[in-house]
């Protein structure tokens, strides 16, 4: 995969995940507790995007972000309007945390000259 596409695909996956999680949360409003499927969708998309960002396995930070997506929605409660309103915010935080250039591991030693 070319370098330009390698950075774009995880961003598109997270963007799709934000839209999908919000859609699920909005349309599961009448089904009670099933609205909490939306944070699980966003957490799964977070792990997939981190794996596509250059690693074969998701990092520990991605696992923590995925668990946080679910935990925050449990705190908000199974009320559909609140969960649906929080999905874009949680997804944006995930997007920025995973895909900023400085979020990748940096070498500890200075470059050799």
C-alpha cells in the first residue's frame, strides 16, 4: 500500500465508524438497552483502524480507547438521545488520539549522523 493511502484508510474507517455508531444509536432509541450497541460498534472500529494504521495488532492504547467508548456510554446511561449525541464527540476524540502524527511511537535515541 502506498504511503499516502496508508494514512488515509484508518481515518476513513474511523469516520465511517462515527457515522455508523451515531446511526445505530439514533435508530435504536425505541429498543431500550440495545442503544448500547453503538459504543461497541465504535470501539470495534477503533481497534480496526489502529490495526490498519501500520500494525498487525491493535495497541494497548487502542484497547483502552475502545473500553473507554463503552464505559462512557454506560455512565451516560441507556437513554438514546444522550448516547446518540455523545457518539460524534467520543469518535472525534478517538480519531485525534489515534491518527495524529505525534501519537505514534517515536525512537528514543537521537538519529545517527
